[in-house]
C-alpha cells in the first residue's frame, strides 16, 4: 500500500488505492486500547459483583423462608 501524507496532519495518511484516511498515531491508539481495557475490566467487575449480590439475596430469601417455615411448624 502507498500512502500520501495529509496536509498539516502528521499522524494522518491517505491510502492511494482506496482513498481512505489512515491514522498512524500508534502511541495514542495504544492509550485508547489501554483505556478501553480498563473500562471493560471495571464493567466486568461490576457485573460480577451484581451477580454475586443477586445470589446472596436469593440465598437470604431462601433462609428466611426456611426460618418462617420452621417457626410455623413449631407453633402447631
């Protein structure tokens, strides 16, 4: 592929064949990827915590129901 520099933009080049603009700023791209990975990781952690909380809530509800059932059986 052959590229032509875009006027006044050091990190942009135009592909001669497809006429597409290509960003060649690898450093900023790597920063973007790192930021994306961090945000994705944080979202995954939050999702996992939410799932764990739901499991705990369900377990507590089940324990509560069992206790209520035990109390009812003792009353008779």
